[in-house]
C-alpha cells in the first residue's frame, strides 16, 4: 500500500543542509499497524509527515498504491498529533466535523457517522461539550474521531498518548485497538514507548540516530485480538527486551575512571 523507497530528507538546504533521514526504505501493508521507534531526533515524525505529503523529500520516492506522493493526499490520510489541537470554542461534535467543512463536503451527510465514532471511542453524552470540560484522554479520543470522520484509508499518529498518565495511556491503547478492529485502517504510529509499540503493532520499525534510517524491522509474534494480560507474557517481555537492545546501540557509553 505505502512504499518508501530510498528516501532522503534534509533541512536548511540554503546553509548546506542537515540530514534528517537518509536512505529510508520500508513497505507498509494495507490494514496493518506499524510503529516507528528510535532515539529522539532520529526523524520519526519527519518520516510520518513525508508519508502524509506535508513534508517534501530531496531524494527517493514514496508511493501510495503505486502513485507518487507529491503533496497532501486530501481525504486519504488522517493525522493525530501529540496534542489534541481542538478548537476551544467548538463543541466535540463541531471539532469532529471541522475537516468536513474544510474539505467542502456536506456536513449533514457526516453527522450520523460522527455520532457512531463518538460512541465507539466512549464519548457518548459529550458531543456538546467544549474541550475545556474534557480530560486529556477524552480530548485525544475526540482527535481520533476527527481524523477518522472523512474515512481515510491511512491513520498517521505522532505520539498521540505521550502526554497521558500510564493508566490512561493503557486505556487509550486498548481503545485504539478496538477502533482498528472495527475500521481496518492502516495505522503508522510514532512512539518513544517500546512496550506501547510492541503491544499495538504488527511490526515495529527501529530507526537509527540522526540521520535516521531503518536499523531493523521486527515482527510482533503476539496473536490478535490483544489483551492487557499479554503484556506479562514471555513473548512480550522477550520482544520488549529485543527492541531495547536494538535502541541501546545508539546510547553513549559511560566513561570509566
């Protein structure tokens, strides 16, 4: 579905350029969840934005069903950011339907779908609430609904649960899996949390430090549907240890003496 072929990305070209990504190649299959992990600054978020078409590349290509990505793919890709970025003066329902207005689609055609998605993420009864009345987790649920409202084929998520407490984050992981099971969306998920990546994903892409490239792609052996208890299984612990070992390669060695 998504083919990333020898992608290079640089910033500050006028000053000689700084590599963010170098020779990144990866194929993402339709309907799978793929997580991107790696050291801070390795280009995970940059790669996500390149896939979306919001960032251009300097070499290589990204294909969406065989068609080169040359800009934002209107209506085909939904984005969920680190913060919910809801408009304070709009209700949950109005925030959810904002992309419909931006795309110039008839709002009335999407109200029922909005209600269904709001119910799916556990926000029944909160459609008329303003964001200031919601917890951080509830705001992120609304942001997920907003990203899904126009039925994109791909959902790109940039550390969407990073600011939440551990228990809420765990609930949001289960919520995301429930949404994925119901919708079958292809999901690319950026996270710093190795256990989150292992729990959610079909495959985990481990990136090197900047300039980021793919160090290894690790298949997740856990069966689906996933349950919280799987986090305590031997396979899960072994996988988390493997991912940690791959990332530890980039950690500086402490001086002795």
